[in-house]
C-alpha cells in the first residue's frame, strides 16, 4: 500500500495543482489563467482551505481537495457551514484509499475548526448517482450528520417578479453596469445619508442590503483584481484598490474573515507598492505576536526582505531588518515543520548575524527543525554557534559546533572550518577561566584543544598557554608532558624555541639534570640572544659535570670557548674547566692543548680585560706545562753522541725555564715560589747532568781527567744559577711568605752552599735580617 503524506496547500504548489487538474477529460478538468493556488484559495468567494497529498519519490501531487466555509441560517439558527469542494486524485494513485483520506482530512478540519454544529455541504449533479451514493457513504463513515439533505440548485434563470426582467448582461452594457453598481453603492452603502434617515424605519431591509452589498463588493473587487493580473491595466488596479478600501471602510469587522487585507496587500505588491502592501500583509497575517494568516505572514517576510534590499538609509535598513527578523521568528515558531521554514530561518538568521544582532540570531536559529534540509541546517547551526561565540557563550558554541560534526554530508572544507571555530570556542573558555584566575580550569581547556582539533590555528596557541600556566603554577611534570606534545605536534611553530626554554626549566625543577643540559645545549645552537646562549652552554656544562657526564660537559664548554672569547674572564674559566675535564678523562694531549691555548689567549689579551683570576688561571696553565716540560728535560740524557744530546737537553731546559718563569710572572705567591724553586732545580739538575754525562770512549786517563775538569768548568755556572734562584725564593720570606717551596729551596741551599746555609742559626739570622 502506497504511503501518502497530507499537508496544507501552498502557493508553490500551483504548477503541480495545474498539472493534476488538467489530467483527464470532463467536469473535473480545470485550466487556470492565473496561479492555481491564488485562483482556488485567495480569490475564492468564501474562506477556502486546500489539502494536498504527496508520495515519496514522486515529483508531483498525488491528490488535492478543498473546502469553503461561511455562515448560514439553518432551522432558524445561524450556523457555520463547510462546503466540501473539489477533490481529485492522480490516475496513478486511484483505488488506493487516497480519496477517502482526503475526504476525512476535510471533515476533521471542519470539526476541529468550527465544532460539532458545523453544517457539511457538498455539491454534485442531479444525474450523477455514483457521486450521490459516495456522499451518502462518506456522510455515514465520517460523521453523524444532523440531517442528510439533497438540495437542488437552480439550473435556469429565476422568473421575473415585480415587473423585473432578468437576463445576461451584454459586453456593451458592462460600463453602464459598473457605473450603476458604483452609483448604487454610493447611495446605499452603510454610511450613506440614505440610511441615516431611514435605517431605523426598517432594520431588516438595512441588514439585507448591507449583506448584499458586502457580497457585491467581493464580487466586483475580485473581478477588477483578476483583470489587473491579466492586463496590468492601471484602471483595473485603481478600481480594485478602491473597492478593497470600500470594503475596509464599511465592513472592517469582516476583513479577516474575507481575507481583504491579504488580497489588498497582494494587489499593492503586484503594482510594486511594497511599503503599503506590507502594511496590509501585516494586518492580515498578525495579531500581536500571533500569526492569524500563514500566507500573509510569509508574504510579509518576502516583502520585508525586498524592502531591506532596496533601503537607502540606515534608518530604513533598521526598520525593515527588524520587521524581517520579527516576522521570520514568529513564522518559524508557529510553523516549525513547514517546508519553507528552514529557508526563512537560514535567511533571517544570516542577516541578523551580519548586522551584529547576535541574541536575535540565536533565537531564530534555535527554531530549526532537524528534519529540515541538511545543508541549510548545517549553515544555520554554524551561524548559531558563531552567535554564541560573539555573545561569550563559549560552552554553547562548542556544543553546537560538535553537533554539526554529526552531519555526514559535510565536505572536508566545511569540516576544517568548523574545527577552527570549535577550537576557538574551547580556547576562549580557557581565556575566560584564566581572567577569573581559575588557572587549573584554564589549563584544562587550553590543553584539550589538541584532542578535538590539533590542526587548527589556535591549537598550538592553546597548548602554549597551558604550558605557560603550568610553569607559572609550578606543575612541572604536567608542563613537561604538554611541552613534549607541543614539540611533537608543532616542531616549526614560532613558539617552539621558547617552549624548549620552558622545558629546560621544568627539567631543572624536577632534577632531571641531564635532560635539562641537553635542552640547554640545543637551545644555544638556535638562540639569538647572546647572553642566553652563554648562560645555556655554561649551565649545560655544569649540569653534565654534576652527573659525571664528562664528555658532554666537555662538548658544552668547547662550544662556549669556540663561540664566545668575550667576556675574557669567563672564556679563561671555560678553558680551565676543559683542562680539568680532560684531566679527569686522562686525555693528556687535550690537557696540554687547552693549557697552551690558555697561555696564548693571555698573551694576546689586553691588560684591561684581565683580572687577578685570569692571572691565576694563566699561571696554573703555565706551571702545569712547565712541569711537563721539566719531565721532558729530565728524561733527556747526556749520552753519546754528546753534542747532539746536549743540544736537546739545553733546548728542553730553556723551554721549561721559560714556562716556569711565565708561571711565576703572574705574581701568585704559591705558584711563583714553586716556579722559582723548579727553575733552580732545573739548573742544578743540568749541572749534575753535565758532570754525570757519558764520557767519550777514545780518551785515555789523562784525557779523561782533563775532560772532567772541563765539564766541571761548564757545570759550575749552572750550579751558581741554581743557588741564585733558590736564594731568590728565600727573599719572599720578608713578605711573610713561607711555604714548602721556600723550605725546599733552603734545603737545597744547605747542600749547595753549606758554609752559609748549613747552620740553622745562620738561617735564622738571615731571616731576621731580612725582616
């Protein structure tokens, strides 16, 4: 069985109505010269309502039916009546119960609208027995009638009475007829002078004439209006307008019943008088905030839109925009399932949003029915969500954006756009919480953006703000998790470098020194701020060293020395640190290399850059190099061939003496006394080395004796030199400097110069004299 859907007839059904009514031949075949809906509903003599039947998948109407209503006298009582007017079913859907459904709809409508006392009427021809039987059947099936009566209509012109002749008017009499009608109306309308004098004489005649004139106006007006629609003749327009105004002047109480404001509004709209047309559509369609005429309300929306588009001033724009939004809101509230409602909401809500009327936009957009067109629903919900956002209702905005995602028809472009908006709604929840100092709530919102829209523009900003707040509130472990996510998701973001700085701080605060050092080391490679680069490298080296990762510490300090020769004191400290680290690692080659670099740097640096600490660092480096050189000197043996090895020995001696002298030159007492003592030792050792050198093999005894004497002559000056430097060391005693090197120098002097230094009292006297 086919499933039929019944609904009220609408203006846009006109083409489909025409197609259906033209189907077949005979009495039910109808052709329309104007829009079918207007002909059947708007220009009907009585209040007329239509119903149509649709079928899923069928592009057209399966059936239509209409009914007309009014008041009549029946058995002495004034009762409402409904005429069950035309009914037609498409040939493809007959004998499937659709006719019965349409008939039932009309009866139900009559009962619901007018109550149980309504009189149901229908018409047929006297020879249509089948139709008469159907009406009897329907009467018994659908209702319990007060009485079933067949009323015969006139088929011929009534007989002349009281000397009157009745016949059809001829075309050449139309103007005279119209003039006669106008004259009669002028003489006998309810406000005419005639009735002021005679009304009270015969009230019955007054009411009869008044009623007939009302029907007369409706007939004449409909004729002029129809003619204007066909010809666009201004004379027809003027006449139709005049008769509509006559009706409103004398029968205003019936204007809604007879749809006069609506019809006059239509006439004015057809003549491009949109402002006045809208006034009458409003009067027809609305009673305060209640719609009393659906079609008039819809036409009001269309006209308000037209006037808005043509408005020339801000004042006009404001007037028509507010009317459009108000009409659209009322229409959508009262007719949520109407097929036009979604378009009304979409259009009006977009206009409201563009004009910053966000609260009204929300009211409108919330009226959308989920059964409406999917694409329109998506657009309306987007506008609603944007309006929530604009009014600071970020939670509602988020929920609305999320609901849009449920639509499976969204394009990738639409999805990306909604994700951006969704991310912003969440971000501003975080911002709002932060402004209220609800920091944990703000962190939660900022961080969760990456779960719903990680690719959105604001997601990285949100996560960055979450990192900043967790750092501010010292939630270091949480901060580390967010930072790691940030670097994974947004490695090239403008805040990536700053995030790495925050990560190093978080690592430090969680005592993850190696991780912190690694971050600082990497930061130094990309940081533009010199001070930060310096601090990062030095701190990295310090952290590596604290965890005994000497290789990494060495790398950090090397990077520092390579890139930052200034400030000079820190430069020297870093090279000293490299000496210490390589000493720990046992890399003597690097130790000597850095000690030499310290010496060279000191020689090149201006005196103004140096201080007591740099002098100390340089003297230590020189001292250590001198010690190594001393070892080389000591290892150089005076063996045959003597000339060659003596040269090597002297060169080693000179180098060692120079280094010890340089170490001594920086003025540090401890280093100077040690260096001076070592210089004396070198001279003493060289003297002894000469005396103990290997003798040539070819010398005889006498020659050997002469050779020995010669060596003694050569060695003696070096011994004298040794004594000289040992004595120089003793001079430091007068400056209250006395240490192991002075004591050792004195011990050597006792051996080398016992006459002066062998006796203790002599030393004491010497010391006293120096004081």
